[in-house]
């Protein structure tokens, strides 16, 4: 799966959100880690009323299959738009 397909999963899960997804894998060369290291920032009106933990769980749920496979590390920043 490509970074573009991972981003599309986030777009599908958070319609209308402002989503940034950055591949930071090159910063982790030599760590013997397999899989992508990604950083995402999601600004979404649907986060209103949710705790930070709840917001992050929604992101993790959207990428559950990838987090159990091709994503080694995911940094998440969420904001309410």
C-alpha cells in the first residue's frame, strides 16, 4: 500500500477534514524497523466534543489494518476545525 492510499483512507474516514500525511521513514534509517514511519495532522470538525484520546483512537481505528502491518510508527496531531 502506498502513502497516497493511506491518505485516501484518512480522507474517507474524515470527510471534509484538512489532512496532512508525511512519510518520515528516511529519518529512521538504521533503526532496523520495518514499515512506514508516518506523521499526520488532521483538522476536523467531527472532533468537536471528543477528548484527545478519543480523537486519536478514531485515527487509529481508520488505519487499524495498516497499523498491524505496513505502518511501524504513526505520530498523530488532531485539531478541531
